C-alpha cells in the first residue's frame, strides 16, 4: 500500500500484521480522491482543508490528505494494535506537524473534539453498527463546516441505515467496499 498522489506520492504505508484492521485499498482511496476533486454535487478544496479521520487505523486516508496539501489532519484511533503503526507512518513522512493523533474511544468520549472540519472520514470496523451515534454527535457538536462532507466506508453487503441527520449525495462500490458521500441536513 502506498500514497497515491501529492507530495509523498509513492511513499510506502506500513500495514498491520493482524486482521483487526483493514486499511483502505489504494484503488478505493484513489476513487475517493477523484470524487472529492471532480464532483459536481459538492465543492471541497482538498488543499488547505481540515480533515477528521475517525477510526484511522494505519492512517491511509489522512496520510493521503496530508500528501495532497490538506492544512491539518486529526487522526482518532484507540486500538493499541495499530497505534504504533499509525505513528510510524506519520513520522516516516518527515513533514511539519500538520496533524494530531487523539487516542480515544469515540463511543465513550466524543466531547474532546471541538475543531471544525471540511472533511470527516468515518471508517469504523465493518462489524460496528453504532456509527450513527457518531453522525449524530457530529451534527450536535456542529464540527462539520458549512460546505463540508462526511465520507463513510462500509462493506458493500451491509444494508446500513443512516441517521436522519445525514443526507447521502453519492454512493459508490469498489471491490468489497461501499463509499458514501454525505452532508448534514
């Protein structure tokens, strides 16, 4: 797995050895960024954007955002089996510190997130079904900027029902993945 575009294009991303984490595949990641850059359903300028990468894992999505010029990325991850890999991936970029890592369980403590974001990437484990709590918390805390988007990564066979606070603008399938692009109502 590699960074596919921007300043760090081609840089290798370290992956976990266990099966608890499933990094975003390069083809899926590339498709997400093509939609971000070319969609006529929303307007996001990736350069200078602020990004919240929830359930970051090894940081594949947020690393790609940094590589493509995002102003700041906040990574949130609490799985001890992957945190050292996320930290190593970030340190391998040798970039100015345009990121922070928050080590917390989102379902227990969402209160520490107070910044506003242009892009919120939500990539919970496929088996996790309580992610609407997070969508509702994003809405309640008003941490998504006015023209911001929420991107959700799920398994293509999942028949997820999303919170009424989320309006889906686009849905795409890639391999076993289903990607949703949405805004808050």
